[in-house]
C-alpha cells in the first residue's frame, strides 16, 4: 500500500546546529503537510506545500516539496531548545484522500 | 475559540472493562479521526468518519468501536477485546478528508490499564 517514510527516526543536536528531516512517499502526492508534536503534547499543523518544487519559510524553518512531488524536507537553521519535539510529515492517500503520516523524526537539542 | 476537546486527560481502567473516550469539536469540520500513539512511535489510525452516521475502520480497529451521531462528537470505546490498550489516544478533525487546512488535534487522553 501507499507509504510515507521519514528519516532519521531520531536526531540529537547541539543548540545552534542545523537540523534536517526527510520525507519520502511511495507515490506522487497532491500535497505534503508538516506537523510538530512537543514532548507530552499533541501534533500541531505547521504548513502545507502543494506545488512541485515549492519552498516555504517560517522564521528558521524551511520546507521544500520535491520536483516529482514524492519527497519533502524540513530544515531548521540554528536550532534552539524550543525546537525540541517530533516532526511528522503527512500526505493524502491517492484513494480516499485521508492523510498518511510518516513515523516522525524526534529532535532533541542539547543546550 | 474553536477547537477540539478530549476528555478525560488521564484515564485508568481495570482489565476487562470497557471505557469511552470523549472527543468534541466546534470547528464545523466534517471529518473526524482517532489515532493511537505508543511511546516513541508514530500515529496509527483507529477509526475515521467523513460524515454523520458513517465511519470506517482504520489500520488498527480491532478492540475499538466508535459512533458518529452528531457532527460535533466522535466518541471512542476501548473494549475489553483490545489486548494492549495502554496508550496515548488522539482525536483529530479536518474540513475534508484531505485536510486542506490541516488536521486539528485534541490534547489527547492517556489511557492506562491497571
């Protein structure tokens, strides 16, 4: 079946270092969404990318959607302790349309 | 303010008991979902509903049941048939299934079987 895969599963960085998580789909996606879940919290919608090759920025976060619309990345510049949490990507099923979530990348930041 | 409310925040259940988790939204969203999350794991879909009085099984529906009698409400019952029910349960809603404006999640219910 259709799958969305994320790597890495865990990433430990020193505060101030950059961080990137990658998302790959087994099929072409109509859009890709990113969510953040703080420790002990619930996932919160960050952004949606729709166009091939689209790049969007939110302060230190840069989101990219691949040209083939099968992969995406989230890059955080100069991480801060407030960036700690699990980042999920998600894309809609081709049949039905509900979101398929990646397994998430858990980011820890050492001050 | 619009949002999703899950209750209770923490729930303890004895083995062999059924328990119902509440999920209410005032966002006027058509679609609602239940996910299960185990420590360090991703989100696994239990059940979802696109419209009142209709719902579909997700990837791990065994041992769970739902109802959707009102647009605002999508309660989840964890039955005694669920072998390992201790987990974090998240309810979500969206305008449509594709979540054009993203899924909105509740703050979750942590269920512990004692």
